[in-house]
C-alpha cells in the first residue's frame, strides 16, 4: 500500500533549473560580451590604480596616515594600536597583499554604499519599493557567497572585477536595510514640524531625516565594509590579488606560515576598519573633544564671571538709588 502512494512522487518530472541558468549565462555572454568586458575593464583599472597608488607611497607614511585616521575617530589608544597592527602586517611581509586587499575592499564598499543608501531611502519613502526590495535583499543575503562567483567568473573573467562585483552583491543588503530602518525611525513629529514650516519632501529628507538617521546609516556602512572584507578569501578563488589569494595558496600548498600570516593580516585589517567606521558612525572626534571641552569650560567661566559682575553692578546701582 505504501509503495502505491510513493509511485506518484517518483513520477514527478525533473525541473532543469541548472540548464536554464546555463542557457541564460550563455545568452548573456554571447549577446552582452562587450558590455561586461567594459565593466570588467573599468573595475580592474580603478582597483589597479588604487593599488598602485597605495604601493607607491612609503610604508611609513601609510602607517602614519592610517594611525592618524584612527586617532581622529577613536582616540590616541586606537591610533597607537592601529600603528602597531599595520606595522605587523609589514613585518609579516604581507604589505603588498594587504594594500591590494584594501584597494579592492574600498572600491567594492564605495560602490555598494553608493547603491545601498539611495535604495534604502527609496524603500523608506515608498511601501511598494520596500515590498519589492525585501525579498530581493533576503535572497542576496541568504545565497551562499560561492554562488555569486560562478556567474561573475563567466561574465567578467578572472581578476578583480568578478571579486568586486560578487562582493557588492554580498555586502549591499545591510546598507539598504539599515538606511531604511534609520529613516523610518525618525520621529514623525519632527517631520511634521518641518512640513508645517513649508519644507518640501526633499528638504525634509536632507535637513531632518538623513541627519537624524545618520548613526543608523553609518552602522549599515560599517556592516557593508565588514562583509566586503569577509569576501577577500573567497575572492581569491577567482584570481583576485591580495590576502585572500595568499590564504588560498597556503591552503592549496599546505604552507602553514603563509596561511597564518595572511590570515592574521586579514584580522588586523578587519579590526582596524571596524573601529574606524564605528567611530565615524558615532561622530567621535576624541582629539578635538578635549580641546572643545576646554573651550566650553573657559567660555562658561567667562559668562559666569560676566553675569556676576553685572549682578554686582546692578546691586550697587540699586543701593545708590536707595
């Protein structure tokens, strides 16, 4: 009896989803090859230009610049830690790989943020757009990262371009979601007050919603950068230069020293970028906060002394009048 019930299940025809996907990729390669080649050439040129720029600078200067950025955003302790961490990358002889990785991460993050923030604003202002974007973002976030690399490899070839594009798709969803969340969480009374004063929707967005939502938006930017950096090892599978390629080489050749040094360098870069972007998101400027606090205290003391002098003068005038 049970075998009779299972017969219809075994008779279900196979759905050739893989064949359809293969046909779609082949059609794109055949009809849009020039378009994809142009994108790949442009991305490879931008990443290569940034890599050459970072590698052309003296190592000491780059370490100082990165430490100063950490100092301005997180304080002197973070600046010292950043200088030590970046110097360790050079000591591991992973400087070129680290700069190649940093260039690819920066390019992918800038493009992902440039796409994510407008889409998040659109989703926050339009319920229909939010309804359409939500399943697409869920699909982008849940699909394994390796799946992105296969069509990207066929369409854009080996190198930085497929790695950057796969990274953009993988890293963009948190930026869209947190931008939408930040704008939706803005107090409606603030928005209504702006509208009552005659502000246009664009002025409300630019002058009220975006400034108030900026901490949440910057949290999304932080997540975009972290996810972009998490893709560097996977991107090494498609020929992307940098620390990811070194880790893959260490795995393939069982070189434990190379894999360890490249892996630790990835961790150092991740910690640095996380701390800096988190500091920017919270609006921290520790180097200037103390100076500004000192100025505020001096100004408050001067105002108190002035008020005391005015009160004393008024007292004298009152006594003289009596």
